[in-house]
């Protein structure tokens, strides 16, 4: 190798060495870039820290707190419903609801199986064991299959069973801690269907998964209309819950606000009277082949209701009977055309206005033409001289209309209003009907030929009894009431506000009408028998009035010749009134002995009341009253 070639190789080697090493300028540029990136990252992190710790601090803190704490509603003890003698018709008992978080349950036992392989304990075996155990403890409430379906669902929360006894719930919880329990209450109705049309029904509402909304609430009867009084005020408490579940961590409860129990409701009902009236009414409806029936027993002086019955009702302890038809309290919701019991309005007005007296003679023809209609009596007769007492004891339509014409339409309507017809009683039961009285502006020529004999207007059984309460109470109408008082948890008694009274007629008029209507139950000769001797009760003077009101045929929309409202309203006893009884039978078979009159049922109810309350005998029998003037 020449010296020249050696120098060339040495030069190339130096060039390669220099080319493989970065220049000073290049290294400095990369260093600057790295610093910029690091500074940017630190700036972003700082801004994020300011955002989290400053601007979003409260929001994030609240969110974190809500994820580990829960506000738990503490249900208030619902007040009881009692009769006038302290007999419980409805009360609450403490129960438990069982629930589970299926997702959490599955995750917990899958993790357990992974940590403890070969132990034979995984989600499937645990769920099967829990289903068998719980179904065995709650036979009739839930099945093993239902429980397995719940455990295998993908829900975060589901109820397993309700109305579980606390001791049984504790056993299940001890064996399977993943099953949660929730305090609830069950409503008990010890009399089953006793007064259920009045008392109603309360249920535990769990329509959504928000347990804070769960509570007993009334859905029918007084349970519904007096829900605010009975329910009380729920309390609440705050507690920590385990992550991912509703399980409360023991010892973390705080900020406790105790619940305030509801008030007890004391009714005017007598449960013994209510029971007897319900049973007697149902039996009479069955024997008369009626579509239905209602009855009321009312205090003659105070308007307090001792019994309010429909022939068919529901059992609040049996969900199979929760039908709108059975839960409907027809005695206050269903108006009807009453027929001749409404003649008490004409009798009162005519006596009160001085237009007649009980023994005055009235020439009554066999028929009377009113505008384009001809009115007849229920029996065929020529012109007869009836006393005023005889007109009402015999229930003469023609005689009643002759007296009503003397009263006049305007004054007649005034007395209807005084008696409370066409107005709500305000007794506080749901769905109460006010009945109907056609406004005079809509009358036709024959309207005033219908109203005085109880057609063309409507009323409820309670309103009908209220008319006779006014006569029994010396002309002072006291609106009926069903609630006597409330009792607070501390024992404080809150009487129900007294209803506003209305003077219907003078005391003298009321007594005259009451005495005159004793002839309705009279049994005499020569046409001197009233329409309801079977209502009479040995040893007691009885005043009353029968009624046979035609129903409208649903097909023809005209009055039917076969469908009737059979009614009776009576006063026990007439000489010293204690009770008023009102009865309505819906379309009984009037060809049957018990189908054409409700008087025998009145007799049976009145007989029970005299024994139940040891009502003194009348000092003398009812005096004989002439119904036909020349007899």
C-alpha cells in the first residue's frame, strides 16, 4: 500500500466516525422539545387539578357522598279504625319485605368461587340453596322457581317477598346475609268484609324501585278519604351502604328524624249492629231474588250512623274480591227513584202550611189527569173519602197529588231542599251522590205529577233515611255522619266537627206527621189497614212509609212494569224516637211474598235494635186511626 492510499483510508474512517455522531445543534433541539412536552403536561394537569379541587369540588363531593350514603324513609305507623265501642275494624302490623341485588349477589359468589376453588360454593349452588331455604320458610308466599328466576335476573334490585314476619325475615337474613330486609307494615281487617264498604282498603305502594315512596296508603273508603289523618308523617335516617349494593353498614346511621304515627279514627258504627244488618240484608236480598240492596241505621237525634250496609261487599284481606262493583258503597253512591217514601215531603208541607190535618176528609177519585198523563192508585177504586192520614197510610198517589197541588210547586221544591234532597250529605265517603231534582226551568206539564209520588227525582238510601231523621228529631235535620272523632298518638281526642243543622218543619208539625205515619203499620178492617202491618213490632209504636218506585227499562228507556225499587223508611219507636232505618231493594221479584215489601226486613232489624240497646217499651199501643172517613 502506498502512502497515498493509507492517507485516503484514514480520512474515510474519520468521515464515518463524524457522520455517526449527532451534531451539537441537533441534540440541543431535541432537548428543547422534550422540555416543552413536559411543561404542557404539567400545565394540563394543573388546570385539571384546579377544575376538580375548585370549580367542581362541591359537585364531585356530593356525587361521591351519594354513592356511599343513602337516605332511608322511616314509615309512620298508620292509625287504626275503630267502631264506636273501641272494636278495631282496621289496624297495622309490622312486617318485612325481602329484596336482593342479583348482579351483586352473582358477582360476590363468582369471586368467592375463584378465590376458593373446589369448595363447591359458587353462585349457582348458593342461589339454589337460598331458593330452597326461603321458599321453605315462606310457603304459600313465594315458590322456589320464582326465587331462582329473581336471582338469575340481570337487575340491580328486585323484591322477593312481602308481608314477611320479622322473626322469619331475621332467620333468612342470618342464613343468607346477601338478602336485604325492609321494614314495612301490613293492614289487617279482623272482620273481613265487616263494614268494608265504609272502612275501605289501604295497601303498600311499591310501584317503583324508589323505596322512599313506599308506604301504606288508602285506596278505598275512609282509608282513602281520611288518608292524611291515618297515615301520619314519615321520618328518615341517613346511613352508609356497601359499594354496589343497598346493604346498610352497621353503626353508620345518623341524622335520624323519627316518624310521627297517624291518628286513630273512631267511627259512629256499632260493629255488632253492622254485622247483623249486613247478614239480614244479604239474606233478604237472596230470598226476594233482588239484584241488590242497601240499608242504613241512623241515630234519630244526632244523625250518627250505626250501620251502613250493602248486600254484597268485599274482603280487604282477600285480593280476589277487589272489584269495583264490590268495593262500591251503593248506599251513598247509587241514587234511585224512591217511590212513595218521598210522600213524606208532601205530608210535611201540607201540615206545616196549615193546609190539612190528619183527620181531615179528602175526596179522592180513582185517577187524576195531570197535563198529558193520568195518575192512578195501586188499587182500583172509585171516589173515596180518605182522611189525610189515610192518604199516606194507604199510599194513595191521587190523594198525595191533590194535597201537593195545594202546596204548590215552589213551596214543594223548598221543602225538598230543606229535606236535603239533591244535596250531598258531607259524611265523607268517596263517590257520594247528591241525587237529583229536576230544575223547575226544565219541567214539563206532567213533572209535578211525578215528583210528589217519588218519580222523576232520585236519592240515596242515606238521604232517604235522613228525611225521616228530620221527622223523628222534631223537624230538625242533622246531616248524617260516619266519623265520631280522631285520637292522636298521645291520646288527645279531636271530635269531628258538628254538622250544620236545618229546620225542616216546626216541632209540632214533625210530631203530627210522625204520629200520622203510625197508621202505615196499622192492621184494621173496612179498608183501614196501612201498607205495612208486617213492619209492626209488638210492644212498640212504629212510624214508617213504604215505597214502590218504577225503574227505567234500560232497553226501552221508559218506566218498566216489572222492575221496581222497593223501599221502606221507619222510626223506632215513634213515641220516643231512637233510631231511623232506611232500606232499598233493587228490582226484587214482586210476585214473591218477601219481594213486594221491605217491611219485614225493617221488623227484623228493629227487633234486634230493641234488644241490643234495651229500648224501653212504648207506654201504650199506637192509637187506632181512621183511614176511610166514613168507616
